């Protein structure tokens, strides 16, 4: 019995200018190292067949499944503020689309599957380390409840790729609501192709915002919809200490998913100015800058849509500005509401936002671990002791002053300590994919072909909100000698 993908492709029905038809480059000796079996089932795929040699060949790009229409998508993008009119999938090939068991259409894409017309002299390949990083972090984000692309499989190609040195080659099978980006709109807008922008907008509405199809002003509503999803998404990032690392417009998904896990990182100690990406030398995409950059990216999308708003350019700009003005409020509402949940408040009162900000300020000044501070605060809500939280602060007295105010505030609400703690533990994870843990996984895999640490870390991160005594060490921040100060782009 052969592997079957129930492809129902819609993007390839768009004009040829939207993509280039290109097949994956066959690899020497594909070996499956990880299959996401639950995700395979949700996609209507047979995980047992995917784990066969034939399945490994498909997931590594050596064999095409029936019904695949492999393409590399065209897009442009602002990279660190500078516009590049043609980027496109330089090392990724979209095999096709399937409709999952929930009726949601999903792209299945091979990342690292060889050169395409958009490779710009690159080899189109991926090294094992970045593939493992994206698998780990994307699945961790899904477990945290944050909209994200998913990882279906990771395969080794049996070949090496050259970066600074020779590294094992690998392919990631990525699943997304779609791979359409702000940069996809920019690609057509930069060429003055208003028809292309309109065709793309209509496709996006049909696929991601079908309730807008009958709107009086569907393109205005589309911009508003994308803004709402991005505002919520970035708020969720900040609430778990996530730093995307490379928020270019070509890495901003129209569907509202987190996409392209390159030099991403989760903070250990709280620092609003935290930057890990080796290529973000000016801190453009620092942790606290992410909301501002999201709005900047969305403004670029609005510019692309202006011809669809009105023939009167001034009127179109005025309309776009009014819609863009909704972003700060939507982000702030989502972020502040999330912060209140993190400190265990069920109602909102005057002074609550300042209370939370004072905690964050004390955390920053005292190098307190972001994840553990909130997690242990949940324990303190139940047992009314502070030792485990205080120990995270360089000067524990800074926490004591805040804790007295917090205790007084929560006493004004009727919830029991156990109820409050339970809610706090449901939003404050105990486990995140800490940088030093990811690096240890990559080192074991690349240098020793040992994937046991990879499997164990995935197990821990699959239930981030639960106490896992057998894996308690995974909750700990790194020792000074374990700290990872830079992360790197997969290319």
C-alpha cells in the first residue's frame, strides 16, 4: 500500500506569476528521524505508511506523492527595513494542500528540499540544526496555545551541506494554514500589478476570512482582520517571553500564525531589550519592539491594498490609517488582559496595569527569570509563601514590596487560593524551549547522531503547563556557563 496525500490544491489555480513550478531535488539516503504522528492523523494521513521507506523518501523530497503540484511561491519583503522586490521560496517547496479533519485547509511544504528559481545563488538546502530548532519551537508554541505553523516530520538527507563547515543535511516538513505573507502582497504591489494584488486578496479572503466575502468593503475588512490576528499573536508572544528574531514582512503571515523560526529565542531573565539574533545588530526586533514592528509591517500591507480601497489615493490613505489605528488598542487590550491572568486577577480595577508593570520593572532590574517568576507566583497564590519566587530576584526585598500590594489586591476577589493558583498555572508554563536545551539537543544530534535528547525535550514541551517531576531540571534557567547569547538564521 502506498502513501496517499488527499491533495486539493487551490494556490496553483492562480496565475503562473504567483509561483514557479519546481520539483524537490532528490537526496541520497533519506532517513526519517521524527514523525509527528498526531498531526499526521489530523491531516488525514496514515502515520504508519509515512514511517516506511517510501514515506521517508516523500518527506525528504526524493519521491513525489500522487496529486502533488510542487511550487515555490513568489514574494518580496522588507528585510530589516530594506525592501527587496523579489525573494520567494529559495529553499522550500510547497507540495500541495490538504483539508484536515476539522475542515481546515493546510499547506504541506518541504523546507530544505533544494534550489528553486528564487534561491539567489543559495543551495536550497537546510542543515540539521535549524530543522531541529524549528521542529522543537513550533511544536512548543502549539502546545502553549499560540497560533503557529507546525512540524510534521524531520528527515536526514544522507548528504552534507556547507555552511561555515560541513553539516548533516535535513528537510523539515512544515504545515501551515497557508504560506501567504505580507511580502506576497508586496511582490505584486511593487510591480504595479493591481490585478495581482486583487487576485491575492480575493484568494486570502476565501481561504482565511470567508466571513468577509459579503462585506460591503471586503478589502478594508481584510486589513482589519489581519490586524486583529497579528495584534493578538504578538501579545501572545510577549506573554510567554518569545522573541521571533527576524520579523521581516516576508515572515509576517496573513493567516495570523507564527512562521519562520530562524534565530528565535525565549527569554530567560526578563529584559525588554533582549535580542538573541546574530543578524539583528541594531536590536530592531528586540522583545519589546515586536508590537511596534508588527504595526510597521501591517502598514506595508495597507500600502499594498490602497488601490483596492479607492481610486482617490488621499481617501484610500485616510481609510487605511483609520484601520491601522486600531492596532495599538487591540494589542494593548490582549496583552494587558493576559498579564492580569498571569498574576491571577479575575477582574480589572484601576491601578492593575501599574501593578503588573511594577512587577515587570522589578524583574528587569533584578534579572528575575521571566517564566519561573510567573509560574512560582501561582504557587505563592496557593501556599501563601514567597521563598521560591523571592530567590529569583537579585534583591528579594524588591519582590517583597510588590508582593504585599499583590496580596492585598487578590484578597479583594472571592476566588479561593486553590482556584486562583489553578488558573495561573494554566496560563503560566513551567517549561519553555530554553536556548541552552535546544543547543544541547542540536549538539547531540549533529555530533553524535543521538536523537534521544531531542525526543525527551519534545516530550517535556508537549505538556508545558503540567508539573513533570521526572523532568524538573528542564524548568531551570541555564547556569552562567550554559547561557546562549546568540541564535542564528537557518540559512
